[in-house]
C-alpha cells in the first residue's frame, strides 16, 4: 500500500514522535511539579506512534479506494481531496481527540507531604481491580475527615496546597491519585464518571478509619465531577466543596475543544463519544454533574468558580448553582482562573466556615 510519503519522511515522523511526546510530558511535569519517568515516555511515544500510523493507514486506504473509483480528471481530484478532508475532520479528528483526552500522560510524584511539613501515611486502595496510591495526613483531634480529589492531567502532589490548608484548619485529609494519574494503576480516564467508584472507595476507607467523624470532600475540576457523581449515587459525604467543575462532559467539550468546529460539532462529539466508549466502556454522554447536584441537598454544597477560568468556563459554575435551586452556597472568585482560586487570600476562611458550620 502506498502511504503517500517517502522513507525519509517516515524517518522524520519516527524521530519527531518521541521528541514531541517527551517535550509535552516534561513541560506538563514542570508545570505541576512532578516527574515524567522515562518508561512512561517510551510507552507514550509508542502509543502516539501507533496512533499516527493508524491515521496514515486509514487515510491511505481511503485514498486508494477513491482513486480506483474515480478517474484522474481535475474535477474528480477535487472530489477526492474534499472527501479525504471530510473523512479526516469528521472521522479521524474525533478518534485522535478522544484517544488523547482519555489517555493522559502520566506525571508521577517526586515528593511527599513531608516536604510540606505534614505527617502522613502511605495508603493503597483497591478500586475496580486497580491499585490507587494515596497519602493520608492524620490529625490528633480532627474536626472531620476530608477527601481531596485532584483534576485531569494532575496528581496528588499537585494538590498538596489544599491538603495543607485543610490540615492546618484541623481536618484529617486523604488524597489519592486517580487511575492513569500519578502513581496509580490504569491507562485511561473517564473524566470523572467511573472515578466516582474510586471516590466511594476513598470514603469507605475514611469511614473505617474515623467511625465517629463526619466525612467531607473537596474536589477540583474532573475530581469534583467524580465527587458529585459519587455523592448522588452512593449518598455519601456530609459536606462537599467543588471548585471549577463542569455541568456535563458534552457541555464543556462544546465550550472548549469543539468550540470552532461549527456545524460539525454534533457529529464530532458523537463519534468521539463512540471511540471513548469503545476504549473504556463508559458513555460520557451520561456523565452530567448538573443532574447530580440536583440530587444533593443544597446546604451540603459549596460551589467555587473563578471568573477567568479558560478551561471550564465560569458559566458552568453558575449553571450548577442554578441546578441546586439556589440553595447551595456559591462563591464567584473575580479574576482567578482554573485551579487558581486556592491562592485567594480568603480561601481558607471560606473552607473553614463551610466545613465547620
């Protein structure tokens, strides 16, 4: 089969894949303060190369079929080019986008809570036949036990700031790496949908450790969506604070990665949804935190959202608040972006007031 490029170009692609993959991994590791292990780099490079090869083979096969079906006239060449462009846009773009979204590059931890002057215990939880790595920071006389849920493309070390804040406020705190993140097992994520089961397992661990304490939760972005789904499904947690999360995967995709796809937005979404379901078995069309908040008593919820959030638009937080009938407490944090609200000078006051009232 003619793939449409020379051996020289193939060699160039082969060289660029590990360079691009490694550069992205190292930049991500630097941004969250983790480490990008060389074995993860090799694995990611191989997966990325296989992904590109799949796209090239599919395009080459389509080109061959069209060439046999059509003559070489200028009009037919235009038809072939337009058909290939449509196939790449509607067929392969959703495949690439979905695959990249649910297979994050793994950034491992490189420190421990000791670096934050916190006491801690290493915790290993088993959820859906996967081992999840975590840290538990005990407290001599805790007010409550709080589970902290990190966001997409992050790890537990990346969210030690809220762990430290909560511990300073008098809470015992548990934080874990979700599957495919940090040091936990797993190769794919479902953007908070199946992670709700991991949240349930974490809640169960805290409940056994502190049978006489209320169990609370603080979730960010993807982790917040998992907490909401777990709370609505399993009826767990006394109080829940969520920061910078979305109403539904479809809604946030439309507002971000699919924003400029125009009339192709709907077919691209459904094809991407198909690929994700094929990869993971999860239908992300059913992951709708806006439905979950409607099932949780409003007085149990604190919704925080930065007005300049470019990852999950501020309107998503407003919509979640409206879905509670206005019963939940809502904090509009002016001038703060995604996962930046923790640095607001009043953040500790907000959490202290919410978890103690």
